[in-house]
């Protein structure tokens, strides 16, 4: 069983059910912490629709949070969510321009990470 993430009816990620649910729960927790919306809406049919504009703002907020410190624990806690989010954003046709070497590093890492998704 899988948990498909869709932008405008197009599948951008099709993880296993539990992986998709874990990502969604993590994204919702991060959005609540950061004071923003995810743009992710779970559907009754077992898919999750992505409002691209809102999701882009969410990903940028997570990226800013990640790059706001050199704290290794904050980076470790944030990195998986951020990498996954950057890949979904890219697959939906979007990208974020890095504002610092730290942002450039994690955005580049998302390219490699996308192969596992």
C-alpha cells in the first residue's frame, strides 16, 4: 500500500503508506512550530494533495529554520523533512534559490536524495 502525493493530479511522490503518513505528520508538526501551513491535504482515497504555492512557502520556512543555525541536533532533526520537501517541490516544477552556502549544500543534497524517493 502506498500514500501518493499529488500536485494538480500529477503524482510527485509515491512512498509506502507508513512513510507517507510519517512525512505528513512531521510536516504538520514543523508547520505548527514555524507558524505556517504545509499545503498538504490528506484525502479519503489515501492520497495527499499538495497546494503548490502554500507548500513552496512551507519549504522555504523549513529551509530558513535549518540554515539559521549551526546546531547539529537542529540540523539532524530537520534534514530528512527538508530533503523530502525539496524533492517534492522540485518534482512539482519549483525550486528555491539558495541564499547561503549552507542552503546550497542541502539543496544539492536533495538532488542525490531524490534517487531514493
